[in-house]
C-alpha cells in the first residue's frame, strides 16, 4: 500500500505534462474514429486488412502522442536507449519499484483515455456499428481493446528503463515483427476469414462474459511481465 501511495505521488509530477498531451490524444482519437466510422459498413461486410492495420497503428503510436519526448526511450549514447526522465529519477533516492509503478501509471491513464475515446466515438458515428452491438456490448468491446492497448504499450515502459540495442538486434526484431504480422494476416484472412477487429465485435456480442475475463487476464499478465522485466533491467543495467 505504501509503495502504491508513493508511486501515485511520484506520478503526479509527470502527469501534469501528460495532461497537456490529452487534447492531442483526443484529437487523434477523433480523427481515427471518423476514419473507422466511414469504413465500418464495408468492413463489417468484408474484412479489410488495411482497416486492422490502421487500428493497430493507432494503438501502437499512442504512447508517443500522450507523453513528452523526455519520457520516451531514445538513444543516450552508443547502443544504450532509455528515457531521460527515468535516468533522472534513477539518480534520486527512490525505490526502483516505485519508479516502475509510477511510469506504468503515467502511461496507462492516457492510453485508457485514447482507446476508449476512439471506440466510443466510432460507435456513435457509425450506424452500422450500432446495428451490430448494443451499448452494453460496445462497452465490453471497449474494455477489451483498452486492455489490449495497455498490454501492447506496457513494453514501452520496459524500454524506458534502458536497453542495449545493437544494429543486429534491431534488424532481428524487425524481421520477427514482420513475420508475426504476416502470420496473423494469413490466419485471419485465409483461415478464419475475418478481420481482427471484426472478430472481436461479433465475439463481444456472442460471448461478453468471456471477453471481460480476457480483458482482465491479458493486461494483468502483461503488466506483471513488464514490471518484472523493468526491475530486472534496472538491476543489471550499467547506465554509465
């Protein structure tokens, strides 16, 4: 309990800068929601990979829209990448667990706002979307994708704590990313014959309880992994 109180206290100092980026997050949410609403009718009839691609790009880039540059991982020197804000906090007599938890809080609040805003605006702007889901089912879908966004973005917190990234690692990671995306595309288009978002829409209507359970389980596991990995990084990294 004391650790959470200290983490919230520490997060408050950075969150005042996060608040300044909330209008940008809401603006991007509105732009993407308008795009999604305009294409929703065709997407629900026949899933389009480009729709899912733009949806995931929205989630993937949200950390960059919601925080200051110094809060994002960047090249410090050589092959060391870390967030300047973290390096500053790491020099102060603050517990490592408090630093990690505060960084997660600073990320999760704008991610929650951005994802929920995009989903809700898309729902109200698209008659076809409203024709598929009730308002309650839409809330289940919003909860699910908000939690998925938190899971994706938790990895950015581990990057803040410092990583040694060589050119070989960058190339290898890019290859794995492309291969994973291609495998997912093949699975959804040719095996399941549906889109990722489309599948989640109809699954929310048919199995809302299961969607809520997944929404709870997935971010819980990802946050636990991010927390443990970040702590491990802080214990082994040489920031000099």
